[in-house]
């Protein structure tokens, strides 16, 4: 039996998901006087439970603090079937969402990212431009406390990050020297990691444990940056609330959601409007699970595009090994420097669009788990020591984040058999690298190898696109990226998009999507900065337009 | 010795660990830094997801000549040998003596001075990038 949430009144706005976009929305709505309930399937994270200041750190990030939910396998996670995907996924289910384990690369997209059809004849243009979004980038950078250096010639002139850049260290300097020899672009990278004390956060101390729990309290996670203000202004946060479906009335308006609490009870939270912020996998999963007589194919899905156009940012790296002692376990990780030298389209290369590069530290001596079946004499015995002497403290990588163009065949569907621990059908990902991605990756790997050699690397290790799907659910995919974007595309035409430029469903006028699902294209940048800027733009429009919003009675 | 695994498997682990991580130059063999003692129990307690595979691999090697058994396991059950290697490596690299020998202080704090001038601005490292100017394509038209 479904019971109405004890003591709950009908909320003005129900937000599903307390990750970055959900908490940006919650903060701004509550500050504007809205009565808001936020349902989050995960729990609050005890930042004291991180392992970054303990000797077992490298061991624990291969399981408990792994960014892939299928590896962590926590009760608060839901399984995702990636057996038909070339790329594993990255997400964390908790208050704060994936910001708990993200790398804190706080990027802006470039102007061309919003005009790929006009400039390159592929995919679609976004319904707004870089210039339209720039004020929201500025505001989010100020809210988050981004550290970086203004004036990057890869972006239009602007305010620049509010906090000084983090040090680039020996690794960043070594990489930069190589880029200078080649005449290629590099720049001290922007990180959502405080370089000085900022609104309750401590300054970074370069532990290099950013992606698996920042023990310094320097990395911006949204349970720290946005939740307190939202709670202060009246947000009702319900953690451990796993939403099964969005409810609709006879008029086709959203009326709330059914969720399952951690005692296994089904509950109902009613609301006049619903904002879904469950990420590029969780949002289409929830909408597809919200079938009704009015919406037999899932909610907001008249276009048939809910779940389609999944983009995951295929990732490849070139690791350089140097004679110099680089202390390459140090942070930020995070990123010391980045390059957009090969970001823009040059069709003579045989592909369109490009990739952002970033330097990442080599990490500690344990590294990832050993590859099963590696020839014995290459891994063990004297080779164990020789490998470490060659790599540890002397290696870093150029990570290559390829722009992933939307293709309808790459998609999130409901798995016919797999379900989460509450019996809710799980998501299955069907995703293949495109030919453009393969060519792009091959080109960029060759250039990154040149960059490493110019920097003085004595040897390089090239790690191309992941091809072994059997590694998806093991710690072996520790560094693999799977940003989740595109599965509820925004646009002006209801036939070819799921939501409008403000994140409002074309089909259900009081249903909104604010997470990375709405991305029209993926760009080649880490997405959280743009997810938040777009969410901020959307929620500010909702607030300004509140009197005109059609709501459930 | 008692603990999370029995004495026979523990002895097997230590013997195999010395094959995987032998003495080399200044570096000690695994057994000499107590990888089979308290560190082993701590690792298997923290990572109980490894236990089943770990024990399976050790059981297959128990009572056999260590190097031959380890090489054979790498062929017959590579996942088990990899798990045993991970546990041995983790115990080895958490040892303070080993950390000191390889120059690794752990993921230690390295406080920064955010107001210190950046070297790359002072010594001109970044200047060529600045001098080359913009590298982005501007928005071709403004939204209406």
C-alpha cells in the first residue's frame, strides 16, 4: 500500500535527486521562497569516512570508493547493465551525487560547442549560445569557488575564476615544457577545489585523492556548497528515498512521485511541479519507468527520444615515464594543466570536433589492480620492482576526453531482467564507439605521444579506447570515464527533443529535467560546470516565470 | 598464528608472496616486512570482497613448490593469482620501511600558498601561449 509521506503537505516543487543540478535548483528555489522537497535515494556522506589520509587509500579506492556503481555495489547504488556498452559509467548515489567522486575539473564549454551544426554540419545546435550561458557560468564559478587562471586563449575573455590557480607542480611544468617546444596550447587548469579557504572549505593540500573523497574538505561537493543554504531556507530533504515513478493526473500534469524508503515502504510525495535531476542514466530510467495510460511509452517521451542520444565521453590516455623525480602522486587530481590545442574541428584530420587534454598524476605505488593473466615474468619477481622503479613518482598522463557526438542508437533502456534492491527495473546501456570517435582518438593519441616525447619522456604507454567490456565491473576500469549526457535532449521542436531550452518537458508542462540528460551535444569537456550553469539558467527562468507555470491542482 | 585465514594458507601466502615480490637491490622480500601478519588480516577485513578468490588461489597452491605453483595458477586461474598479488602488493607498499625506500610518504598533506607568484608567469613559461592569442572559434551568430 502506498502511503502519503507522513506529515507532508503538497510541495510547490519536488526535486528528484540531490546531486549537483538538484541542489543548485534547491538552493535557488528555496532562497526565492519556494516550498521544496528533495528525494534522494542515497544517504548523507560522512566525509570522515574517506581514506585519503590513510595507508589503505589505494586499496579502498578499488572498491568502496570506486566511481563505478557496479564496482562499489553499495545498497544505495542501483545496478546498470553495461554488457552492451563500450564505456563503463561514472556515478555516485548520495546527497551530493557524483560530485562526491568527480575529478573537480570545472570546465566551460567553448563557443563552437553550442553551434556544431552551423559550424561543422553535425548533430544539432543548442537552443542558446555560449554568450547566453556565460553569466550563469560566472555565477556558478563564484558559488562553487573555482580555482584557476583567467585569460585562457581557448575561451572568450571573461571574469576568470574567483580563486587563484592551484600549483601546476613538477608534472604540469614538465608537460608544459613539452607543449611549448611544439608550440601547442596549454593552460593552468580550472578546478572546483579551493586554493584558499572559501565559505567553510579548506584550502587544497595536494593530497591527490580528489576523485575518491577529499579528506581536506577542499573539493566542492554539493552537500557542502549548496545543501546548507537550501536547508536554511526550508528545503525538506528525504535521503534514502528511491523514486519508482513520477505520478500524473488525468490532465497530463505531474502530481508528485512514488518512492520507497529504507524500511521498504512505498510512500508518495505530492507536488505542484517536479524537477528530475537523476543524471543521464537515472533520469531516462525514471521517465521510462513512469508509464501510464496517458504516457504508455514513458513520461515526456512523445518524441521517442527519452534514453536516446546517450553520450559518454570516450577516454584514452598517453602515460609518459621520465628519468626525473616528479613526485607524481601529488595533486591536484583535479588537473594541473590542460590543453585545447586540438579541440576545434580540422576536417583534414579525417574527423570532426576534438578533445580536451588534461594532465593527471600517476598516483601511488599500488596503482590499479594487476591485470589478470599478464605474463608472469612481466609482472612479478624482479619485474615487480623494475616496473615500479620506472613508473612510480616519474609518470603522469595526458588524458584525452573525446567529444562524443549524439547517435540515437546509443541509448539507455530498461533492462528486462535486472532490477535494483527495491525491485525497480534497472537501466541497460547500449553504446558503441562511432567511427568519428575512433579516428579522433587515434589522432589525439598520436599527438599526445609527441607531446610526451617533447617533454622528455623516456618511454610512453598508450592506452587507447577501452575495448574489453569484461573489465567494466572490476576495479580495472578505475580511470575510465563515463560522463552521462544527452538522454533527454533539449530543443525547440517537440518532435526532435524532450525538453525545451529551460528544461521543461514538451509533453508535461510542470515537469522539468535539469541534469546532463538535456545536453544537445557533449562537447569534449568534463560536464559538471555546464550541467550546473544550465540548471541555474533553467531554475532562474522557472522562478521568474512562476506565475505563468501550469501546475497540478 | 590465528586470524582471518588458517595457518596453512597463511604460510602458503607468505611463500608465494616472496616469489611475487622477492628481494631486489635495496628492496626487501615480502616476507621480511611481515606481509603475512597483521597487514594481511587488515586488508582482508577491509576488502572482504577479495577473500573468496584469495582463498581459492591459495588452496590451489597449498603444499606445492611456490614458484611453480604461482606460475601454474597464473595460467589456470589468473584472477586468483592477480588477487593474491594485489593483497601482497598492498601489504608491501603500506609498510613504512618500504615506503621510505621508494620515497613515498603516502598521500600526505602538502600545504600551498595561494598568494605565492606562479612560476610559470614569472619565468615566462606561459608567455608563448598568451602571445599566440585566441584559438577558439567564436559563436557565428547570436541567439534571437
